[in-house]
């Protein structure tokens, strides 16, 4: 996958989590894993590598996108 987003919808595509490659999972080293002695592996997803920046932004983006697709359903005074 190329690391370029282009075209008229480039910004929208860049912010769309469904169009991103999967974020990497990294195994924690034994020095950071309190259960390493029990042979438990712990993996962390590197959300900092997400173009949106953090995990809370993903559902927020999806809510805004849905509102845009369906139109503002909130009645205005």
C-alpha cells in the first residue's frame, strides 16, 4: 500500500479508518510484561501510528461521517 492519499477526497480518505492499513501489534518485552514468568504474551496495538492520532477519534469520526451521510437529523429551532 502506498503512503500517498490523493484526489478530490484525499482529506476524507486520510481520516477514514476503514481505508488505513492495519496498525501493527508489538509484543511487550519481558521487562515490561509482569506475566512473562508465567509465559503469558502481551501485545500492544500502536495507535500512535494512526493518522487520526488516537483511539477515541475513530468512533467520533464515524459518528460525524454518519451524520453527514444521513443529514443533520437534529431539529433546528
